[in-house]
């Protein structure tokens, strides 16, 4: 079968996320008889509307899965010292397994210092450098402890990418993986995980010359740069697996026509809402792929599920219910 | 000028190391009037002859540069708990700025746990996961503090590679760097540093298919796999910078003939000693390069110098004499 002409497989993030959430709910139910209810604290500073939407969605999912959640909403004027105080109290609380600081924070607080103040074993966003270091050393193993017997909590978005690949039986070992983007939140941890899963990994970024010569060799291409339809059909290897992390809102009819020509469902949605989203990969490139994550409904759909999994993993690890190897 | 026919530049690790050591000695002298003598504790367990040679060499260099050093030599039978106790005492000592645990340790002790027990700010080998995580996030900046105001102590061998490249004015940003090997000690941290220096970075390893197609595209090739002459002339891009981390001892005349045909100096050395060393890159490949690190006298020559630099950097950072950005 020529992958060039085969119909690409759609990697359905919503369905995969639903499966993970069902597993998490099951893990939560198993913890009940031991008197353990996993608990997540979410700190939401100020009044950023997008952040409020994200946080509400996280809190709602906690409720659905049986995870206790607590929303802490300090005013915009909170200082770094006050935040450190708040984090220290959450670090010390037995009933809180995960601490999430919703970003971005106001410019006057020291975000990096705050992220490092979260106890690594409660760092369900996987942003603490010790978790980044463990992930680089040991990779992502899902809901288990790491080689050192300590937990490497992985950032949710790249962990979601690994779950999509694994649950879709897409081989990683020995494959050529190319990651576009080198952020601490997506590109770098995705590279760490793919490398430890034995892919040959190339990280490309804004300073890369002749990007297409790298992307055209990719069996697995991860695009995480935040530029609408940046990866065009000429940049991919036919039959490749395309993982699109971008979620870019477009509001111009001309862009809808460019990215989704002849797509009536998308046109209707745009007519109704006045906007739609497109990933970092041009939809025309998906047509040449072997498999791809759609936008929306791909990688983005996994993020909250992975946060839930991290919270329960943190609870099981910290409260010593996980089997140690 | 065609790099194919130009004479390659030899990147003289011994000379670069001498420059770094002179700088370190100068930093030590500057600390004197403040009553600060940087101190390094080296823990050497048991009687591994190679380890004894390395440790003696480190202690000797400390003496030459004005760094206080202390060698602690527990018996082979020491337990993990006793080692943890020892490390805790060194962590607490004001006069000790760097703690080095000479590897390998006996199989019965938990090496990973011990490496994580070293206070990150005294981790002059750069092996603690928090330092690996900071290095991945922030890269290598030499003897300065990191973006977070905290110190990212980098492992000595890959830090030495960065010093060779920088001090030889070899451009990194936008270049294609390929690292062969994914160890926690060399390959991964080298990739972290090159990526943060804005190279496009590919990490290859034993599972990589068709390695040559990657290495042939490398402007900077780092070989760290421990296999004699593994990278052959057909695998490199003419004019590339070749960084050879391998130090492989050969004892067969046939290997000497294979790697160093017509090299009378090498033949004489081999005749005298019965062995010589060859890197991971075949010497015939060096001839096609733009620049290369010889073996011996290349990367290996930097390791102790970087340990000395890390010790003084740790002293300056911990004792608050470094300017904070």
C-alpha cells in the first residue's frame, strides 16, 4: 500500500482523552477504600479571561473523575513573597497532591521562582527543573514511578503526545522524530520523551536553516510553534505521523478559504462564530500523512486528561500506594 | 577556499584547558582577600585503580590552582545509608563548595540516590537532575548564574565541548549539530547546551537507522559512543567541526596500522607503551574536517579544568560573590 495515496488515519484526541479519564476515574475509585481522595489545588491570579476558562474546565473535570479540587484566587496585586507563602502551605498539606499555578502570572511576580517552589512530587504541570531533568534522564513511563523510584511528572501537553502515539500503536523506537519548537513546556520535554523512547530526535526552531530538509525526513513530526498552517505539504514525508500542537485562532474569511477550501462544516462554523482554529500544520499536509492529530480535537484534547492522570499518579506515589519496582 | 582541501584546524584541548585553569587560578586569587578558599571534596570508594588515578589528578590540579581539596576514601563495604550520611555532612560544611562522587560505585550502593543527595549548589559534576533540568531550560553560560538566578552546574565533559567551540570561535547558532550517543553524562547535556546555543540538534544513538544520513549533514559532529574509529570518512561532511569524546585504548598492532597508517610518532609511542588511544572518529575523517579535537589532547583535556571552574563557580555563587543580573 502506498502511504501517499492511502487515506490518513485521524488520531482522535477526544476519544483517547475519554479513555484516559475513564482510567483515572477507576484509579480514583480504587483509592477510596484506602481513605485517599486525590486533591488538586489550582492557583489563579487576577482576572485573565482565558485563564479563568481553562481553570474552570480543569476544576469541572476533577469533579467528574472524583478528584477533590480547590481553586485559590489571589488578587492581581499579590507579591512573590505572598505567593511563596501560599505555595509553602499547599506543599505542606496532606490532602493536596497536585499544585497547579495557572500561567501567565502578572509581570511583577517571579514566575520561575514560584514554579521552583512547588514541591516536585506535587508538580502536576511538570514544570519544576528537577522533573525536567528526570524526564530527560528517564523518559516518560506513564502512570508509574521512574527508574530512581522517584516520580518524574511530565508536562501535560507532551505527555499527551506520547499517549496518542502509544495508544495508536505508532512505532517510535528507531524512527526519525522531528520537533519544531524548543519551548520548556512542549518542544524540549517532547524531545526528551521521544529520545528516551528510542527515536532519533531532531529539534528545530526559529534559528534552523532550511527547515524543510529536516521535516521532510520525519517519520513523526511534532509542530509546536504557534503559527497558523506553517508546515505546508511540501515540507512533509508522505505517510508520516503528524502531531499538531498549535491552536491558532483565525478570524479572517480569507484564512478560512486558504486553510479549509471546500470544507463546508468548517465554513458553517466560522459563519456562526466568526472564528475557527487552525493548527501549525496546514490541513493540506494532513492529506499526505499516514496519521495526524486534527485541530481541534487532537493534542489539545489530552491536556486536561493528562493533568488528571498526573494528579492521581502524584497521589498514589506520594501516599505510597504504587508498587515500587 | 574549498574546505575539502584546506588543512583542518586542530582544536588543542590542552592549550584551551591551560587557559581555563589560568582563569580559575585568577578567580581563586581574587577570592582570597574575601577570606574565601574554594573547597572540593572527592569521595573515592574502594580500590578501583583507574578511579584512583583520576582522583589523584583532580586533587593535584586543585593544589596547583589554590583550591582546597579533601579526599574521602570509604571502604568498598560502605552502605548507601552511610554514604548518605557522609554526603549530608559535606552538604552542611561551609568550607566545602563542591562534592564529587567518583564513579563507578560498588554495585550494592544506590548510585542514583546518592547523586540526588548531593546539594545541587555543590554538584560540581552536574549530575543532579535539577541541574540537568536547568541546563535543558537555560543552557550553558560558563561561569555565571542562570536566568533564574540559580546556578546551573553543567557536567564537565560537555561543558568542555562548549568551551572548545566558543574559544575557537566556531559558530553554533543556526548550525546543524549532530550528537552521537545519549548518555546522561555527555550526549544529553551536550544536546541541551547546543540547542540552547541555537543549533539545530539531532541526537543519534544505537537505535538510529542509517546513521550516516544524519552525520553527513552535521556542521558540528559530537561523537560520544566509546567505539574505536566508529565515524568513518564517508560519514562526515567535508569541512565540518568534529568533536571526539571517545578515548578508546587499543593494544593490537593491526589496529594501530588501521587507524594510524604512516604515523611514525604514534607507532613509536605504541612500540614503547604497548598501547595507544583512538577516539570514536576515525583519524582519516579528521583529514576532511574543517576543525577537529585530537585524541588524546582534545575534549578529554578539558574535563578537569571544567571541574575546577565549576568548583570556583559554586564557591562564588554559594558565597554570594557573583554579580546577580
